[in-house]
């Protein structure tokens, strides 16, 4: 299933834009223009996909939790206590979000594939597949550099599109969603041996409701071994004499 999902992602977001751009833009002298069209198609598919799935109520709730996670990280990085009031002050977008990474990868792919230019179809398809790990690695390093140099004007311009796209993938959470994000962060800090900021909130925690043995017994049929033995039926006629 994972391999099928990966193949579908590569096909939709990398090979399909190449096919559309190759059909709509022709000519050996239009290599850069074809790469630009290909990149714009990739951006349109990516944004359209996010907009469509955001219409689902379940995904909308996920995006709210996504925003709560980012707000909690902002508060932790600022050294504030992890309370609902302190976390609520921060934006839902964050510079090191996975959405930011995908936007950087798309922008880098436009540059990288334009350098490849217009080649034979098999060469162009192979370049899209083989360059994905390289583009992803460069994008990851750009995000790391941007996290250390947030005030750099070049990094601000480069990472700004990712912040805009997070207007789709993050939403303002409710207070109970922020509480969930805070508890998750506190558990992660404790597991890593870190100290929870002083003054952080302590919220009631309980395990997930699991079925009890009584519920299981009523929901599932009894096994044959647990059922009482049934006596064989008595004969209705006497056996014949010998």
C-alpha cells in the first residue's frame, strides 16, 4: 500500500504535470518555458488538492489540530509557559512546517527541471524521478538554514509562499484542541528528558476508553468450549427386541 501511494504521488505531482506541459508546449527552444508551465501545473494540482480535502469536516478538524501544534511550538520556542492563554497569542503558521517543505520542494523542482531542459521523453521522466531525493534533501537544508536565519530577507522571501499556503492547512483551534497540543508537547518533552516550562498548564489526562471484558462478552458470541453441552435427543420408539 505504501509503494502504491508513493507511486501515485509521484505520478500525479511530477509525471502528470510533465505530460501536460509536453503536450501544450512544443518546440526545442521552449525548454525553460515548458519547465515553468510544468511547475505552475504542479502548483495548481497541489493547491487544488489541499482546497478539496479541506472541505471535509474531518480534515478541517485535523487542520485545527495542526494549527494548535504550531501555536504550542511557538510558545515553547519563545520560553512562555504552555497554557491556553499564552499559546493563543501565536499564529497557526510555522516556518518549519511540512507544508513549508512541500512548497520549497515545488519551487526547487521548477529550477532543477529547467536546468535539465527539453530532452527525450524517457530522459525527462527519469530526471523527474531521480531528482526527487536531491530536491528533497536541498529543500530540507534550506528549511534548516531558514530556521537559524529567520531575519534574513532572502530567506523571508523564499519561505513566504509556504506561510501563505499554511492558511489552508492550519486553522484556528478551539481551547480543548490547544489543551491536547499542550499535553502532547509536555509528554514529548518529558520523554526526551527536557524540562517543561514553569507555569505550564496541568490538564486532566485519562486513557482512551477501551472495551471491558463484559462488553466483549456481550458483543462476541461465546466460543464452543464455553457453551454448555447439549444432551442428545431421546429416542421416541423402543429398540427392537433381540
